[in-house]
C-alpha cells in the first residue's frame, strides 16, 4: 500500500495550505465534503493512500492498523512539503491519531471527533452523526480524548445501514444522488433528536456529511460541527498566514 500524490486546489508559492490524507475513493465530493477543493476556503494538497478502501477503514480496526505505515508516510510527506497542518478524509482514522501526530511536526487532526472533549466541558451531552453507528465504538471515542466517565454523554446515531448514502460511500460508488443522500442524513438527525431532544450540538464524524449540515441544522436547530470547523486547523492556517505576511 502506497501514498499517491495529487493536487486539489491551487497551491501558491507563499500562502499556507492544508494537507489532506485521502482514502482510496471515487465517489463524488460536493462542496462541503473534505475532498472538494473549495470546502476549506484555502489551498489544499491531497495525498491518496492507495488501497485504503472506505469499508475496510470503517469496519475493520485491524485492517486500519495494518495500513498505518502508509498513512504515516502520507502525513510525513505533506508535512515535509510545507503543509501548515494535516487532516484526513475519514473520522475513523482517530484510532491512529497519536501515531500520525508523532510522525509530524505540524498539527495533525484525523477526525472531527477530536472536538468532543472540549464540547463536553461546556455541554452535558453532545451528538455524533456517523456513517456507521455499529462500527463507531467506545475505543474511537477514547482515542479522541473522551473521558471514560463521559462516554455515555456522547449520543451516537448512524445513517441507516441500508441507505443510498451509506452504500455509495462505503461501497465506493461512482455516483451519489445528493437529494436522496440529504434526505437520509436528515432522517438520521431527526431520529437522534427523538432519542436525545436535549442536544444542542452534533459532530459530523463522516467527512462526507458536511454538505448536508445546513439541512440538518434547519431540521433540528442544532449547531453542526465538522473538521471544517476544527479550531486547531484554523489556528494553524491563521498563524501561518501571519508568518507568510511578515
């Protein structure tokens, strides 16, 4: 398994840019998806980890750990090229967050789940919308820094396993019906709200969910957070912009 370099967005000589470690995918990436060149509003550079198929990364922690060296190489490569920070296209990579951060001298944020500890300090419960509630285990939350005593305060909801959205993403399909996918994601959000009506904030684990964040907020009144909102990534971009200007 190897990391393959590709461009996404325009990387100028001086402005800071984010490195994106991508799974090996072919499904469409609408605006808001981490793989869309305009989602972050800054320059990005991608490295695709060949053979890192979505269904294996999500459903098999052992398979993910076997792929770890390729992900380490991808992170190192982006950092060495000058990325101000590195992130990934799958929240389930949180299981190797510590390993990938150790491999780089710049901030590495594998998953939006890393925002949970700070959110739980100010809210009694926080929701998570995920590609697979069955696959998202307490081990993933612990790897994100959620204290054992607060695991029950993270309310997890998956998109329906038999949905078009899940089939397209985990099945790595070449087509995605955005209208149908949005309806399925909103249905999952409403199901979570029925189970946990007290929620104010939901974290979108899957990096393919942010295109539907506005629809989820309209339907539920929630604040929806994703890697696009990650404070450490934004801080790294801001700090690098100041350095570039001086």
